[in-house]
C-alpha cells in the first residue's frame, strides 16, 4: 500500500543510468534476460559466451549493481536486473519511435526497417515486396532475415525485427497483425504420373503414393497434417528433405509427390502438376505481425499496404496481371 522511498530512489537511479548506456549492451542484457543462459544469448547474438559475460560485467560496473544471478543452470535477474530490464525495453522502444519519426519527415523515407519471414517466402515472395518498397522509399534501409514461425513472436516481442510474415492465428497480447493474404496448399506431382491427370484429390487418392516431406513438418504443414489425420489416411513417406526446392525437383523427377503452397511453383511449372486437395482446398491465412506497442508511422503503414498489394496476389499463386485486392484490413488483430 505504501511506497518505499529507498527502493523508489534506487529504481530512479538505475533507470537514469540505464538511459546513458550503450544500446548494444542493453540488447545483450535483454537477450540474456530472455534466454536465461549465456550460451543461448551468445548464439542468438552471434557472440561467444565469454563476450556476453564480459558485456554484462561492463553493465554491472557502469550501474554499480549486480544484475544477474549466475548459476550452473539458468541465469536469473536480481532486483536491479529486473529494473534494468523494464527500463531497457522502454529505451529501445523510444529509440525506435524516434528513428521512425525522423524518417517520416523525409518524403523518400529514411532509417531502417527490419522484416522476418520463412526461408521459402524470403526466396520467392519477399523480392516483390522489397522492390516495391525500395521504389517508394529509396532512403530507407531494409533488413530481411529468415525467421521461422516458432521464433516469430519471440523475436517481435524482443524488438529484434519490426515486422514478421507468419501464419494466422497470432495469439499474443503484445502482438498485432494485418492480414497479408491467403494461399492454398496443393499436392505437387510430376506430369508423367497418373495422379497428375486428376483435377482434385481426395485423401484416399494418396493412400498408395510415395510422399516427399520434411522430417519434422512444422506449422507451415499444419493444414495438410490436419486434413490427413481427419481422413485417417497415412501415405508412406518415401523421401525426407527440409528443402522445399529439392522436394519439388524430386516430384518432377517422378520419385514421389510432395506438398507445397501453389506459389512455390509459379516460376517452375514446367513438368509439374499442382493438384487441389479436398472439397474446397487447403487454405492458410498469412499476416504481417508487429509489436502492438509500436507506433505505426506513415512508412510503416505504406509497408503494410505494399505487403497487402504484392502478397495478396503472389500468395494465391496467380499472375499480377489477374489483378489483386488492395483492401486487406490494416486493423490490429492481436488477441490475448
């Protein structure tokens, strides 16, 4: 009920000192606070364990307080460390907002925008977005990194990236999202296979087929896995690879059939057949996720519109000449 003057003074002093620290040191500290391991934080940041430890000791010297509880297992935070963690998040958020506001004053952009997306999306779809965005905002630097769905939310909450292209639904109270478009998961078969003559596949059509799938199907294959499980059909997995391009090449060679989004074969359709699955197809919704606390500048909103325009068409696996719907909602859809 009542405040503690000594504790309040300590918090104010740590917060004041934290605002004068090297941004890189703050990011290292936040990575350690999240990962709770010097080794894991080092891997995340591309640093050695000793480098992370050294940076934390520099922080502790500058602040005059012990920040972490070191043990043979997980690293914990002291009360001072918890104060710094909260202050560091605010400092980095304010810095991001300042950069965005400065960039917004320039008609051709400025600053830096970082985006994460799955590897297959980066190779096939992100060039469309990057080219269109760079044409509109040539002074804004883009950073596009591969980011799987499992890590997207974590990287966004740490503010490692500004936006992440990921699959819906996104259920995290600290994350908002704008719909980017929908894609269809299809079966890819070589044109020489009898299966390629069918216009639509039922689960039973795949019972005797040799499948080419990743060793550990991830979220991207969830709609396929759910369909087969519900149907009670379990085809034989003849080949395993985590490379989508290799799986498609093997299907073209007639070594089996694989599963992929229709857009994955738009540029290499020769010798392949993309077959619809089920009565109405297997569809997924993609969203551009971002921190709910992030102030959306005109450049951010322009990026979301470009994603809606470019990805809305590309995700369907159709030609841009067929037109696209630019009315995708930019409303925040983060759920608790």
